[in-house]
C-alpha cells in the first residue's frame, strides 16, 4: 500500500515539475536577453542563493553586492517564481518611485493579492489610488493621531510593567503592543478579552500566509490565510453594521470612514467607499503596518544595546523631558512631538536594518533605464539595501550612527518609509508608537541580550530570527 502511495507521489511530483518547467519556458521573456545577469537553474532560478543570503546577517545585500560587482546596477535574475530585473541607485529610485507617467505599478505576490482583495490600496493605481490615499491618510495624519495618544501611552506602560526582572522576547512583546494599538485605532477593540484574542489569532494566520506557496488547498498556509481573512471580515461586518445603525458610536478609524466616506446601497459616489473597499483597506493597513512597526521597534532596541554611546545620548533626551516637566508626571503629546534625537535614531534604524529590503514594481509600459530597455509586464525590484549602504552617502555604512541624519539628505538616498505617491501613509503612527515606547523603556530599564546571534527571519519584513531575547532590570 505504502509503495503505491510513494509511486503516486513520484508521478505527481514529476507532473508538477513538468508543468512548472513548461510554464518557466513559456514565460521566460526572450527580451530579457538584453539585460546582464543570470536566470540560474530552470524552475528554481537563483531562489536558493537569494533565500540563504536573505536570512544571513547582512541580508540580501550580499546577493545584490556580488551581482552588482559582476553586472552593474541593473541585472536580471529568476527568484521566488518571478523573472525579475533588480535595480539600485538614486536614478532608478526616482524613476520607479515617482512612477512618472504611471510607468510602474505595485507588484504583490499572488497570495498577497488574493488575501488583501482587489480593492486594496496596494492593488489600485492612478486616480483611484490617489482618492483612496486621501481617505485613508486623514485619520493617520498627525492631527488625526492625537486622539489615540493616551491609549498608546497606556499600552506602552502596561506592556513594560510586565518586563521587570524577566526574560523578554522583544519581537513578541512589540508585536502584541502594536497589534493592540492598531486594533483600538481601527475598531476600538479592547486591549484584552475574547475579541482581541480572535483578532490576534486571525491576524497571525493572515500574516504568515503572505509568504506562502500559492496553492489554495485545505491545510496549506494560503488556504488558512483566506479562511482567517474571511473570519476577520465577519468581525468587521458586524462592527460596520453596529456603527451604521447608530447602536455603537465610536470615534475610531472605522467610525470615521463609515460616517464620512461609506457608500449607501445603490448610490454612485466615487469619493465614497463600499463595504468591500472598507474591509480590504482596513486589512491592508493592518498588514502593512503591523510587522513593519514591530520589526522597527525590535531592531531599534537591539541597536541601542549594541551602541551604548547612542543609548546614553537617547536616554539623556528622555531624562531631560522628565526633568523639565513643570507639572504632572505623564508623557504629553507636546513632549512626544519634540524628540529630535529619537527621530534620528529611528531613521538610522530603518537605514541599517532596511526592514523592507526591496520595493517590488511591475512595468505598466515599456521604458528605458540606464540604457536598458524594460518591457511592459516585467517585474522590477528596487534594491533598497544597497541604496542604504552606499558608502558615498553613508560612510562606513555598517556603523550605527544617528548623526548621519543631522543634515537633510538628498532625495532618494534614504527610503525607510519609501518616497513618492506610495510613500508610507502610516509613518507618523509608526514614529509615535516607537517614541512613546522608547521613552518609557529607557527611563525605566536597562537590558542585556541573552543571545548573540544575528540571523534574520526569511519573511518579507526583516526581523531578528531569535526574536531578540533580553533580560530586563530596573535602573
Ligand atoms: C516603522 C514602520 C513602517 C515602515 C518601515 C514602513 C515602510 C513602508 C514603505 C517603505 C512603504 C513603501 C513601499 C513601496 O514603495 O513599495 C510603505 C507603504 C505603506 N505603508 Fe508603511 N511602514 C511602516 C508602518 C506603517 C504603518 C503603521 C501603517 C498603517 C497603519 C503603514 C501602512 C502602509 C501602507 C498602506 C502602504 C502602501 C501605500 C501605497 O501603496 O500607497 N505602514 N511603508
């Protein structure tokens, strides 16, 4: 019996490989012959070396660096199932990120496209994209964020209350903190209880389905991701219904979108959103904002431990705030918006860690770059790691040195939050969460890491593989 299963498995594998090989042959763009580089082995291309470099301490930088030395700033490869042209440098970023004349669009993986849905901000282009950004950007503006400050501050303090004398996995704690914040902002979710747990477990399944294989069969991460997305949408549906019926009035993200911008049945108004658009974009904010902020906070805490002089200077900035307080003991909105050194530490963290190592685009039309002809439909990855490690802009690039941001940099040299029409709309929220958390951390605690390893998780957002375990003591 077992032998029959093995035989069937073998036949199935041969069939799958043959189909993949045929697809590879038919999709291999002949015109890419004009671009330098290697497509590697059939079917797998250069995916193995890409993935192994990806999880190494220097990340995809070593993959890029080797090829850039051999082929120059523009080269082709076949990684993770895609024929891709990699590019780097200010010129390429300017062309790709400003999206001049709509020459490129965002290029999500198939799994991401399916989970987030067709009306997600990440899948819209042109005027529709601009409109959506306007609606979504409003509650994420500095003014819009003010009303969540108290919640963020309380959550940061409560999270840190649990840290004293304990072994802490920073990545997990940061993840819980940022998820509570976004759950509250979006739909006034209580920071603990059954609803929070449902939200959390569904989100985790959705998040891990992003980098999964594109097979929607029961038991696969992709299938589980779609199911968790459906459960999350059910939660959102009942919240939208409550908000619309006036049973539950909340001044949260969903509340303001439902009140101001949601479309009534049957009515045409392109400045308003359907329920589907609302849900797709709430999920988009969650997905785009959670892992990134979690990773940034974790890397920052790690870099501080590795750079005691920076930590001391940062601590001084936060001690000064406490020392110069006239009345009251709590961090205020004005104080958190006046942390110049902390903001530089955040920028240097985003440069050194380059949490999103490449930005993925698809050519919407033929265009030329550095003398190379790019054809409509090709995948293009902008290699941000090399931009952030360019020794001409950032001398001694491996060094963690926030003073690099003392003077404004030339455009497209630093892309921690991207640039152009797709620049991160959650930038102010991310900075606010990090500043508040760091304020309480450095004023209360000292910490030391329990492991000295530097490997990185092979996920789309770069995070320390060991989740950065530390031991924490009161100062
Ligand atoms: C430190 C934390 C964060 C980092 C490093 C970060 C980084 C980025 C970058 C680099 C981009 C541009 C990607 C590209 O051009 O391909 C981006 C876009 C985006 N980010 Fe963030 N982000 C962070 C936090 C957030 C938060 C908190 C939210 C929302 C709650 C958010 C929502 C988004 C969305 C929706 C986009 C897509 C914008 C568009 O396509 O128009 N991000 N982010």
